[in-house]
């Protein structure tokens, strides 16, 4: 049975239920399976040994998700040894079109559409909408969660600086 967190997030002030556990700093990052643009499965283990930035967004076709993905794409070009994965329930084909149209080359967009494995594992699946909430996770090369931000209001941006500082600290420590 899935864990449900009532009033786990809001969208324009309306409360929604999140499915899955609330991830905490210091715990082992949960495994997940999502699809890349070639419909191939990607898991946490696919990038083992690297620092990972996992970005959960509702849909790339919304202004905040668009801006967030573009920002992390730009930042990813400056981060060596870091894998940036942007996960949504958008279909892989729509994600591919978004990436091609917007020159997104430094992050991997993954689709959680098939079985919402990521959303359930990381506690970002919005039950009522079958979308992912906005959240950021930094996972070290040792698969330990180093940073977590569940953005309380889905329409708001995450704290980019805090996430990037956590990545730089972890990536720097791994060298």
C-alpha cells in the first residue's frame, strides 16, 4: 500500500495529496525506473558513482517547469561529474520535442508516465492529478541523499542556489 501525505503540496493554494514517503537527508536514495527519449529504462543505478541532481516537475509544458529545466540545463554545463535528471509524467516524445526545441542538451529528461515509479519512490506523485510535484534531490555518488526540497506550492520556483550549493559541495568533496 502506498503512503499518502495529505496536504503535501498545493497548486494555486489548493491542497493535494502526495503519494510516497517524504525523503530525508542522510537516507539511502530509493531506486526508480523511468524512460528516456528512446523508451529505454533509466534507474538511479544507471548513474552510480556520480553525484545526481534529481529534479521533479509537473510538466515541461508549463512556464515554471520550462524555466527550471532551462536553468538547470545551463548550470549542468558548469558541473563536472554530476548527472542532472529532470523527471515528469510527460510522454517521452513530448519531452524529446521540448528538449530539441529549447536546446536542452546538458540534462536528461525522463518520463515517469508508465508506472510513476519515481513519483512513488520519492513522494512526489500528486494523487488527484497524476502529476509530479516540484521537488529537488541531490544524491551523492554513494547513493546517500544530501539535499531535499519539496516546493510547498507547485507554481513556485525551487531554491536554485541552495540546490546548486549542495551539488557543488558534494561534487567538490568527491574529488
